[in-house]
C-alpha cells in the first residue's frame, strides 16, 4: 500500500511544523487555522512570532535545547499567541532530527487547548510559565528547577497567581487556571 505522506501531513488532526534553526520551513493547514495566519506569512519566519513575548521565546528555547539533546524530544503545555494577538493554551511537542544540534531541524506538533482552558490575559511571561507548571502538578522546588529559578521565587509567583485568580488554596488555583476564571 502506498502512503501519501504529504496528505497525512496536511490532514493530521494537530498542527504540524517542520523547522530549521527555529524557523518554520513547512506547516499544515491546521497550524494556519490555529494561529490565524496564511502559510505564506508563516514560512521562513521565526517561531518567535507565535510566542507572547521575545523573552518567553528565548527562555523556552534555552530550556528545550538540553532536553532535546538528551532525549531527542520535548513536550509541554504553554501559552502561545495567534496573529490577532489572542493568547491561548497550547500543547506543544517536538522531536529534534539531530540530537547533537537540537534546534537545527525538527518536527513540532501544536494542539489548541483553548476549548479546555482560557487565558487570563493579565499574566506576565514568568507567571504564565509558573502557571503551566502548576497545572502539571509540580512542586515549587520542581518548578524552580525546571525554570532555573529558586523555589522561593516560584513561591512569589504562585502568590501573585493566587491573588490574580482570587484563589484560597493550591487546588482552587488549579481549578481557576483550568477554568480561566
């Protein structure tokens, strides 16, 4: 049986992007729909245009590289940005085609989680990163290690999130993050 890989790429139930050096070299229609951009606007562009800020793009890229190098793949839930400027939760996973040069080339999938959770727009980049790890069930120490900051700094961000979401407990915060309340 002949398999039409191009058709499979185009009709995949998730957004797919092929990359070289963190630049988009191909994408499927699902990515265009999800981010609200034409293929022509995306191809040749840096992934940075899909992030809420340049700072988050740089931080995540630096954090992903050693994981891609060690495992060959990476996955997380993070907040991304549509062409309209709307922020949304997205499950991102990718595979480096060369583990020794993890950003040299890869394939990335994007799954829009906005129907399951909404974004509270007033969050800073670091608050978004901490919120994503809180939703993964990580402790402050684990979040600190993952983000390269102290657990005490994570506690400060957790406290800010609790205030912004008017949450009284950690469980309440998770519930409100999931609900986008």
